[in-house]
């Protein structure tokens, strides 16, 4: 368990000290949701997933029909028209935002170009939305300034153990199912160690360091949960429903019949070969009737002659219900649960509600509410490294970073139907 405290005395030595504690990595291990400190130095990403939580999240979301699209929509809303510079001015006692021309700040412009800053932020945004965590790497110039910033796929990074509230190293590996670490000779393994960025002493991070971007989730000091994670079981349920239907189509029969085979049919075969003949018949009927081009179901049984009834093949029609209403209702409920977990109005996620999509005005209002309430926290996390770099590189104090949004308007207000705003 990783734990630390800070204490100081108020007034004189006889007065009480204030002590604060950080949550240990194993706090939530009882249900498998806690991070697990590894003897090799890294903290595993949730015990229940055996350090493969990001891989499992990717697999789950990419098996779903709407979640990947929702996350990309949220990414696009968060990024808007991309990163821009601005400054604040006080005019008649009111604070106003003034956009700045990037060309007037050649050092910042060069840094953005070398770092491909908007591409980096798009990737980091998806990491935050998928996993609740993102990682960027600062590349120093002779230990004094930062030359560029680079993105690390969050699924490849693991945090080192926290000491006194600070993580001094991170571990990067593109195959966490088989991590190989040789600290004496890193080239002999597939796990690489990179220093953690130290905000208090940034110069100590030379020559390169990883900054961990994350929000705050109580009880998760290492890897906060993504905001949608409460719907994970709904997502898994939704993923199973199309598989159930697909299996019905792939393994079903085109002729929806009960087929009764007369036992006398097999008397033409020697006794020792009759079981093989039955298996061969089933195989031939499967090849003939099963498959997506042969939808339906058939049940094959073997009957003896009954009294005077002729010993014959008999085929009886069966009712097939491949569109089970209960599954349809569950699927609709899961879609609503997922959009709710993402904080996104169903109409913005292109999910029909009660058989219809919303009106234009409802979509506009849903968009404005989402932009006003749901993007600010993610944007603040994304901008943290830029403000650290601004401090280290001594960029002008007046320069602030933000995202240019597209605000959807009514046509009678703006003939173009949209206008750009700063956020």
C-alpha cells in the first residue's frame, strides 16, 4: 500500500498537527477495481483485469454499435475548431476575450508545428474519454526549455508507484500481456522507463518526462475511471444481443420444419454403419439448410412405424420468432443507458427515441447545453501541459489557450446557421 502524510504545527509545538493521507493503491482491491502495485515497479491497471483494463475497454467499446461513435462525437465537440490563442481584456468593467494571431508569436507557432499540437490534443482527448487517463511526453532542450510535446497511447503506459504524492517514473510497453523489463539494459526488453514530470522541480525532468493527464475520482489515485464506466454492463449486454441474432441467422435453417426421418431409411445400411449414416445425413442437411442465405430453423428426429401409418418422411412447419420483442426492448434500454452515461443527449448520439429523432431546435439546445457543461473539465485537463510549458519556456504572460467552438444559431439570427465562439 502506498501511503504518505504531511504534518505541520500551527502556532507552537503544543498545538495540534494537521495530517493528510493519500489513498493506497489497494484501497478497492476487494472488488477488483483497485490498482495493484507490481514488484517490478509499475502499478497494474485494475486487479480484476490483470493489468489489461485499456485493452478490455477497447474490445468492449469497439464491439458496440454506438459507443465508439459517441466517443468520437464527444472528441469533436471537445476540440471544436481546434486550439487557439487569446487574452483577456477589461472593457467598461467587463472581461472580454480577444483572439490572438498565432503568427505574432513565432516561438509558440514553431512549437505547435513541431508537436502537431491539434493532432496530439485529438488523441489525448480520446484517451481521456476512453480510459479517463492520458499521457504526454515533454522533450527538453538542454534542460532549460521544452522543445516539443508528444503523445503516448494511454493503453501502453503504466504509472510507477507514488511516493510522497509524486510518481517519478512511468513504464511504456506495447504488449502488456508479455512485459519484459531489464533495467540494466532496456533494449533487451519491451518495457521502457521514462521519468515522471515534476511540477515542483521541472528542470529535474530532463531530458524527457511523461505528464499524466487525469481528472479526480475518489478512491482511484492512479487511474481514475472514465465517466461512462457505470454503463459497462449495459454495453456488454447490448453487445450480446446482435450476436444472439447473428447466431440465429448463421446457424438457422431456411426451411422452418420439423423433419421426421423413417427408421426404415437406415435399414439399407449395415448395422455397424447406421450411426455413421445418421451423422452423414445430418451433415448434408446442415450444409443444405444452414447459413445466412438459408435463414430459419429445423428440428430432425427419427420415428418408428406407428400401427398402420405408413413408414415415411414427415415434414411439419414450425413457427420461428427471430425478432424477440424482449431483446428489442433491452437493446433500446441499453442505448438510453449508454447515452445517459456519456452525458450526451440521444439526438446528438444519433440514437432514435420513441421511433424518431429530435427536431432541429432540440438538437441545437442539446448541443449548447453539452458544450456549456460537459467539455470544460476535459478541456482544462488537456490544457494543463501547455500552461506548464508556457511557464518553463517563458512565453508571454498575456497568452491564454482555448478552443474555438462552432455555435449553432437560428437561421433568422444568423443566415449561416452557425458562428464561432471562444471557450
